[in-house]
C-alpha cells in the first residue's frame, strides 16, 4: 500500500467544508443550516443521538443526497449535485452503517471491487483476460493482497463474506474502501456490533490509516470512549442541527451535548 498523494493541500488545511447545509424529506427536516469543516490529516468525528442526521450528512458529502440549501467545497472546488461515482473518482470512499458487501463473493473479490475505478482497460479486454489486461489485474490483485495483509485477514481471503462474523465483515468493508486509495475516508459506525477486542483492532487500523497513509477520516461512532480516543475534533448534531463543535474535551463538557444525550429538552 502507498499513501495518497495529498495534492497541493498541506496537512492541517481545510480539505472539505460543509456550509449551511439543509436537507429535508417531505416535511421532515433531516439537516438544518449545518456548517463545519474537515482538515487534512485529521480524524473528524460526527456524533449525536439516534436520528440526529449523521448518516444523512455523510450521504450529502458523498453525493448520495443533494442538499436543498448550502454548498460543499472539496479540495477548494465547490461541488454542485455530485454523484456518488464522481465522489469516488475524486478520492472520497466510505463504509456503511449496515454492511454493504457482496455476500456470495470472497473477501479478496469484495476488496477487488474497490479497484474498479483504478482499472483502465475496457470490458472486452478484461473478458479476454490476456496481455495488458491480464497484467493490469495482476497488479491490482497484488495491491489488494497488501491490504489483506495490513488488515490481518489472510485467513479469510477466499471465504465468502456472507459466512463471516459481523466484525470481520466490517473489516472487509474497510478493506474495500482502502482499495480506492481515498483522500477522504467516511466511516459510518465502523465498530457497530463489535466486541471489545474487535474494537481495539479497528481503532488500531484507523489510526494507522490516518498516520501512515495520510488519509483524512470522517467518523460516525456511538462509542464515546472510541470517539474521545481517536478524534482530533468533534462536531455534534441533534435533530439535524449542529449544537457543538470542538476538541473532544470541549465537546465532552458541553452542556448542550450532555442534555442531548440525556434526552433533556432544549
């Protein structure tokens, strides 16, 4: 594996800015005038009670939802109605709250799907599987094998993912996202359903991805211990509105955040 290039944006500079984003579904307001930024090289946590709008925000960032109002600036370019495949091509990868893998395919083949945008040979050439097309696939498989080694899942590389424990499926999904060599990695509850040992492993992988591969991470997570340990900064949503933004220590002591998690009326 190799680190993403990082382009011309220096570490600590704003990689993505969310400005006054509002999103509604019929009469339901999912997000209301939300603004925050994500700096290059950080782990930026997005937290809040159930129904706060966290996943909706990630869906806006990667183009699955289009906001009613506001704008998103990514790598100093303002985005208008970007589609998910365009977000992926620009260096944004994500995992999902509910595991979204091809259950009948092996671990290796699932992670290989993350290389699709990196492949340059046409469909016909790939079907023939000869010459340059064969060489290209071998190179991509070698890259995927390095991801498998990094995530310590060599023993399940040929196993159908549908037969794997949930914690390992989460690790495979992370591997597929890493196969895209993302500049910005969106993790939607990557430790949901995991036991303590699995969470510790996932924390270790996330920190290594950030520090060794120069990947910026936006993290949704309900385990506050994990959030406080991993995050550089935290933004808190409640009922679609931003109620706090700052360091983990600042957010942890914020009365509005405490009230939101305790269900106290604002």
